[in-house]
């Protein structure tokens, strides 16, 4: 353990610590541009120079390992002078365009120039100008502002796993870009906007719409996939202006996917801002009272077992719990939160969680993917897998369709029979799983979203049992969910009660007319034609498939407009918070359900969100926590024959997975460009 | 640059160059094949005359590198020509020693005889002229490098003679234009004058 002295304070640091990290341990701030904790050290900006006694010149603290008996001065006249010199060089070619720069107010260069900048320029030559690069519909570039820290290059290469950015040319002619004009083909590309210490890379959709100091910042969680990325919602007045990541080492570190970051413009379009009732085949605007009366009239005389409820992918725990209570009160056993028909077994929590946890991936040494493409289904789980893979000693094996995951995958083929072969030990992979120190298995929705899904799940469980995936202090069995509401829904029992129909049964019974009323809580991702002639209540926030089919539309709140609990795929309960109010007459979903229950004359037993949450916690204690509790290993799945049909991937278009994304023009552009491969638009399209 | 109309749609090594490339790659230990990127880019440039993007892509694919990593290397080194150049690629050294010894005259003669300035090519595709920094042959300044060969001790008329013969398709022997032996003193040897170079090759080697 090297012991060194920084600014007169003795500190002992673990071997391999850099001087800069040692300074941070003491709470001493060292300015920097190129250094970033999660990226490899580049050491090229020179802003972190500090004085080391007996060294001939200042040292770059980010790249210098701390050694015994070093004496460091971080704020000596020599160190300050060195940094002032570096700053002056950086500013030589940096434009003085802060007033028109989107980074203004949250710019590292601006901030550090306040401390180390010279009050006038001594450079009399022309500033260098660099042609802007076209990096696609998400990242706006102003390359003249670039200070060549290479953070974006390192992020793309190391974390996103798309080696597309580089520094071409040399010296004054060095330029950061793709050389061949092309959009970045990464679902994590938006993070380079946050990484850029200057205004060279800014958000294209956010461009010139707001200043950082005008925004109201709300800490919340994302619901557009099941990762539950921690986000900060920046709003001005009634509008969400942007979404940024929030640090959570256990979930998303400090990254978010492009969908999380850029789908917010969908919150403005296609919104349901008032109730509608279908009259003479057309949805016409109505008051809340009229809408409630229309539903109550239909419910009149309809026995409870002819009603059903389906919860969508974005629903919060509170609304699902309240809807479940409402349906229980009406005597309906038919409900499901698995609108994709995935054969998730709700009986045991360990059977539907990502038990290893996302951070736990870093301890694994062998991973079997079954019918999943984590890159699209959960980009940050994929980033974590890549992070583990880069460290070495990690093998990924897949049974399922081949996709580009950004790390090496040993593809066994897309044959479900392989899973049974591993389970009964006849496949050589079984031995490797047994021999591995920390093996894990990730089952995708694509593998269990089929008629024989329960049998696939049972086979996966058998693999976990026979190959020792569940050991002391280690649970290697994981389900990779794609819907933010799914685990919460399973936790509060939004699944068929005894004698009730599941998703397939509800649709079947609705087609035959056996079920006369279906309540959709933001459920849009299935074929509405299968609802037959049932009376459909759609409670949600976007005019998507469900609202078009509905007989009564109840306008609800999107995730940015309500306080709500969400349980991510690990079983981590997280709180989303309201950043803006729902538009028009739309209301928070639990309030809608509570109000409707009063119309029926049997009010739900809560009047505030706190009361509702207390009820949820007393019924489901696991939801009282705000972290992950290991779920005990239990029996789940129904063994059976597995069809030979290959596994299909659950997501056809990463940018079009939910009503919010489908309403977003940014996501539509991404979909055109990246998914439908309309490459012709790159370069010319705005 | 990437939109340059001269960029060929595809590039592949000829069997001969392919064999040389494989030979070069084999020099590096397993897993370090990417180290061959510089010599392979050089081979590609020799085969094609200059280095089009398709050639960089080909090298990237051959070495299993991301194309951008090859672009970074190719754009860093000035000796890779990313735009077409003439059959005779003239590199005039204008660094201080050559300049003191009259490189301005060499460049001016090129300009007058060929009608092109620095960074330009003749329309017939025969000549391209660029200015370069020290070629490391200061003792024989000024230098004009034609493709791989050094023509030394030039002045205006000597440069013109050189260009005229190149234009006729004759490549004169490389080396000093004044006829001195390598970098020996301009007026002939001043020491070891009694040695006969023709008679005793072993001794001659010592004077070089």
C-alpha cells in the first residue's frame, strides 16, 4: 500500500491507485477533461497537472500511479501556473460561442476557465475551424468546440462496443469523427453527450430548447424497459425538456439507453387529455362523469366473471394493485399483466426475477443466453455483460437467434432442444456450467413467449438445478424482462386468480363473447381484434392501439406525470416521481380507479397515495423495500414437451416498443435509420 | 475526402501482393496481427498508386480491425496518399539545409516545367508535387524524391533535365546530380586520396 503526502495530508492508497484518485479520496478536486472513472486513461488533456516534489516537471495526475513517499501539491503556484498554461492552449482553438452553445451553464470548460482561464487572449492567429460531423438523429456536433479529450471515442470503443469513432489526422488537423460519414449504430450513443466536457456533442432533439438553469429537476426512474434506469427528468413549465441519467452503480451506472433518453417528445403527442365515450361507433369527448356512468351502465347486471383486466407494460405498481382490488370487488378472477403471453410463473419470486442482479453479472464467469438479444431487450444489461467480458475470463454462450451483442458469443444454434440436452446433461455445456465458479443463465421473453413457454421455463429451471446455477450466495437463474410493469404486476398478483383466465384465455373468451368487458390499463401490445365484441375500457395516456379499440377512454398519467412505484427485473423497487402534471383532464391512475369505485358505490379503501402504498406493503411486504432482496429458490414452471420451432426475439424494433416511443418523432427517425436501414437519410436528413 | 469521385468501389490485393501481405502478417506473434497495419497499408498504396478508402477497408478486414482504427493510422502518417497522385510523385524537401542550398529553385523549376504548384498534379497524371519536411539527406541538399528514389545536389537546370527525362519515360539513375560519389566532398576526396576504388572494393567500402 503506497503511502504519499498530498497537500500536507498523509494518505495510504491501494496499489494501482492514480494520484488523481488519491486526491479524490481526500476530497481534493483536481480539474480534468479527458479522465473519466469508467473509461480507460488517456492522459491527453493535461488539465490535471499537479506538482510532485523532486519531479522535474508537473505530472499528469490521472495517469501517474501513486507511489511511496510521493509529495504532491495540487494547488501550488507551479501547479496552478501549469494548468493556466494548459487552459490557455485549450482556449486558443475553442470558439467564444458560449451564449449560443447548448452546453452553456453545464460545461466543464466554462467552469474550469472560471478558475484557470486568462482574462484575455494572447493568440493573434486564426482559430481553427472544423467541419461538423453527422452522427445521426440524436447527437448534434459542433466540432470546432472539440478539445480532443477522446472521451466519446473511448466510450464508443469500450462501453458501447461500436468501434466507429476515432481521431483522424494529426496535430492541428486531428479531428474526432467517423471518417466515413455515418450515424453511430449504438443504442447507448446518447451517453457521449453527457461525457463530452464541452459543447462539441450536444443533444439534437434538445437543441436550443432550454437552458440548464431554467429546468426543474426531478429524480425518477425509467419505464421504457425493465432495467429501471435511474433518471433525472428536466422539465420547464408543463413540459419535459430532456431526460438524463442518474448514478446508480447497481442498475445503470451512469448510462442510459437512447430510448430512455430521447423518447420524451412522445409525451407530447397522441396524448389522451380528456375522457372519451364511443357513441354510434365514434369516440366522442365526454366528461369524467359521463365516462364513468357509461362503464357503470355496462357493468350493470354483468357478472364479475364476465369481466377481465389486462395491465400494460408501463403501469405502476399502485395502479395495478388498485385495479386488482377493483376487479376483486367486482368478483372478476380474469386478469393478467403478461400481455405478450409470456409463460412467466408467478408462483415463486425467484422464478421471475433477474436473480443474479445486474451488478452481479460482474461476478459471473460463464453465461448462457436463451432466446434473447440483451442489446435490444435491456441495453444496460448488455452493457454490463460487455463490461464483464472486457475484463476477461467470461464466456457467453447462446441458444437462440444470432445477433450482434458487442461481445463474443459462442452460438450453439437456435434449437430449443439444446436446452433440454443441457438440462439432462447430454450436451457438453452442462459440464462447463457445473465446472464454472459463477455460472448464470438468462432466459429471454422470446423463449417463453410461446405456446410451450412454461415447458421452456421448466427446462431452464432444470438446467439451473442440474448444473448448479443456484449455490450458496449465488443465484444464476435470470429472466430478462422487457416490460417495466411486469415484475411489479407479478408481485402484486396481477395474474389470474383461481379459476381465472390468463392473457390467452381472456382474449379467447372475449372473442367468443363469454367475457363482456375488458379493462385495459395501458395495454396496447396485442392484437385488439381478438377482443371481439367486448366492451373495452382503456385507461392510459396515449392514443395507441388500445384507445382506438376502446368504448370508453379514461385519460391517465404517463410515468413522468405521477408518483409511482416500479419494480425492475431484479425485483428492485424504485420510486418514480412526478416531474410535470398530466395534460388536460388526465389524472393519476390510482385516482381514476378510486373515483370509479365510488361511482359503483363500493369505494376502494384508500384516499391518498400513502394509504394505498401502506396497503400494498402490508399485502406484499417485498414492496416495502427500496433495494433488492434475494428471493428463495422454489419450484416453478411446468415441465412438458418443447417444440422444435426456433426461438423468436421479443423485440422487432428497439425504438418502437411502447406507446410513448411510437408517438416520438425522434424514435421514428431512429427506427427509420437504424432498424429499417434507410441509410440514405444519413448525412442529409436533419 | 470520403465523397471523392476517384474512390474505387472495391479493392483487393493481387495474388502477388496478397502473398507478401500474408508473409508480413506471419512475422507477428499470434494475436498481434494488427501490428501489420502499417506495412499492409504501404503494400496497398504500392499496388494501387495511392491509398483509397476501399484499400483501408480491405486491410481492416484482413487484420480483423475496426475500419476506423485503420483510418486513424492512415490519416496520421503523411506518407500515405489518400488522394490520387501522378505516376511520378515528387517530394521536394524545403527544410532549412535544403532551403539554404537552393530548394526554392528546385520547387520553382518544377512549377515552371510542369505547370503545377505544390499539392497539385498534372492533368496527364504523370506528376504530383508536394513539399515535405527533412528527408534526412541534408549533406546532399537540395533533394527531390521521386517515388522511392532520391535525386540529390539539384539546381534549376538539373531539376529540369530530370523532369524532362521522366516525362519521356526514362528514369535516370538516382543519386547526386553533380556526379559526386555518395556524400563525399563536392570536389572529390580530400583524404585517403591514394586509395584506388576500382582496384580494391574492400577498401572502397571503408570510405563510403
